[in-house]
C-alpha cells in the first residue's frame, strides 16, 4: 500500500493516463487508476460486492505494449463508473505500475529499457513503501490547495468562535426575547345618539385635526325631544300665568271686612269706656267689650300675616317657573339650531384607522363609529410566561426592532401585570393566570409607529460592570 496523502481523500494518487483493462473477452478503457485500484467506465459484466475478476492490464508505450496480469475486486458503482481494487497485487507489479506513472509524468515512456529493468529486477521484500513522486506543477498545486484549505479552516474556526462568543453574550445579557405589539395610540369614537348614519365625511387613512367632522347621524329622538320640550314650555307658561293672575281681590275683601269689624269693635270699646266712667255699666261689661275688640284685632293681624306668606310663596313659585321656562327655551333653541343631523367630531388629531360603519346603518349612543390613530407616542405590550416575567423588573432596558420599517428603537420596562394595563382586572385573575403582560415605553417621546405593528423585543436583564481598565 502507498502511504496516505491527507490532502486527497484517497488511499493513493489517481491518474488518468491511458490504460486498457481486459476482463474476459471484453477490453475497457480505464477512466482513472492508481496503485490501489482502477475505475472502469461502462462495465458490462454483472458484479457483486467483493467479487474478484481475472484481468489483464495493457500499458501502452511507443512501439510497444506491456501486459500485466492482475486480479480485480469489485467495490462499488459511482454512476457509470465501476470501482475495482487490486486484489493481492504483488510488489513487482506495484513497482511496474509506479515506474510507468513516473515515466509518463516525466515524458519518458519511450525509455522501455527502464521498465524492462524493473520487470527483470529481483523482488526483495521490504517494509518501506516508496511514495509516488509528483511533478513540480502538481507540487505547486498541492501547496496552493493546502494553503486554501488551511485558510478556510482558520476562517471557519474564527467564525465559529465569534458565533460562540455572540451566543454566550446574548444568553447572558438578553435572556428574554419576545414579539410585542404597538398599542396605546388608538382612540374609539362613539355615536353619542341613537340614529342612522347619513353621510361619511372622511375616509380610511385620512389625516385629521381636532374637531374635524367624521360623519353625520340623524338623531331618531330629535322629534320626540322637540315635542316634549314644547309641551313643557306650554305647561310652564300656563303655570306662570296662573300664579300671576291669582285672585288677590278676594283676599283684599276679607281684609277690608276684618278691618271694618275691628273699627266697629273699637268704637264700641270707646262708648263702653265712656259709660263705665259715668257708672252706667259695670267693669265686667267693659272687660267683655274690650275682649271683643282684641279678638277682632287678632283676626285682622292673622289674616294680614297669611296674606303676606301666600304672596311670598307665589312670588318664589313664579320665579322658579320663569327660570325653568328660560332653560326650556334655551334647550329648544339649541336643538333647533343643531337640527336632526348631528356631526360627530374627531376628539384628537391623527389618522383614520378604521371606519366600521356605512351610510344607512343604525347605531346606538354607545356604538363605535370610528377608530382614530392619535398623534401621540404609543407603548408596547408583550405577553410572557411567569417563568420569564420573573427575570424582569421595571426600569430594564430593551431593544425594539420593527422588521417592517427596518428600524431599531430603545425602550424601558414600565410595568408588569395585567392590572398595569387594565385596572378592571381582579387580583385573583392576576394570580391565577400562568402568564402576564409587560408594558414597555419608548425612550424617545417623538416615536410614532402604526398601531398594532408587531415588533421584536430583546430585554437586557444583565448589565455588564464598568471595568477599571
């Protein structure tokens, strides 16, 4: 056996020098051959693995031909090439083949005497296997291939080392990676009234300003509200007229009668006092007449107080009716100015993100008629398992990559938990779930991203210390 050549993945160096192989009655041209075997193209005989064939190698030379009897052991097929290995090739036959290759490489195949000398030389057993000498061109090619493969091996090693260092750095610094969603910059607009959509005044992706009309809705309660307010207006007017036209004459008549009766009692008291001084009546009669006078004055005073109280109550009630009537008139004026067609304005500046309604559609007061992408800084939400969320704390830095925009941003972990996003989530729900939400805010307040954009998140869970050198 020839010594192995590590620069070639073969046991020995193959050549494509002319060589004919006769197996049975068929003669084949060798595709390539070496000191260990031969490849025959279009081999016709059936062959099984390790099957041995008797063959004759024909080595062409100028004005001569050398036949060498050998045995070939079939190994395998490589496409249309049948690979054979020399079976128990003798040392002399091996020397002949090696010397033939050397003569062919040096261009001295015409020197038949050298080959005959090898054939006639005595066979001496030796453990030394003479290597097949290569030409200077082949040696240069061998060195260049060695350098190329060495360079490739070194570059491959360096790339592997860099990948290993990058993997260790990533696994140490960025232990949490997830896909997040951009949110926080959407605002829903409700109809505010029950009615029918009559007209859309904006379109999808249109830029808006605060207060710009979005659509019109015909208020189905408009006619009912006008009728109810007009009825209330009429009732208040009638009530106010009734209060102002209260029959004060009857009250004045009662007061006049009580005042006249008190005057009569006063005159009787004066005559009684005169008669008492003349000793014509007793003190008892005088006291009785005096009591009658006081009773009349008391009745007159009581009626005066009642009249004043009734007047004050009437004035207060009339004032309340006037105030209510003014409010009703103002409300009627506002409704008639607005009309049945109500314009729904945009509550903020931004872009129309979604218009889920169309003309002729009926909506309620709480129905969403438009979604506005507001012109403000959004935030990012990611969902993590508790096993990953336990590695985080507010204030950690994060890298945000938007593949769609090919942009990278810096963010900070702001809050952890469903409650930080939705205050309606109960504590039991927060504790029972095996996952949670993490809210991240952008470091740059000028960041503007499309709503619901998916982004890649890498959260820096480890901070490398500042080395003193």
